[in-house]
């Protein structure tokens, strides 16, 4: 799947991933490859983007997460390295 993580200032991640674990208002949301279209309101917490055995972690606050086909978009009010 293709994952994009953006804040109002910049894109902080844009690339391929195997899975995403994101903080949402209804708990942690795990998004494996080949998920269906699902919107989620984001909450403050740690976002993890997994790429094989490596992972990128970001602290996010506010915004939303959208899954459409093979694309995952996280648009957060604030994003910083975790």
C-alpha cells in the first residue's frame, strides 16, 4: 500500500508500507495492505508505518486518517518524529 503522512507545513512520509498502526478516537487502528475504504478521526498518539522489518514512528495530533483502496492518507494538525 502507499502511505502519505502530512501536516499543514509539509509531507513527512510518502512511500510504500506493509501496515499502519494509527491512533484513532475509537482506539488503535491497524491497517494491513489491501484494506477497504475506511475514514477515521485521528487522536493524539503514535503513528507507526511498517516497511518489512523496519518501521517509522511519528507523534501525531488531530486530523484524520483515510483508507481508499491501496492508499492510506494521514492528515494531522501536528506531526513530529516519535
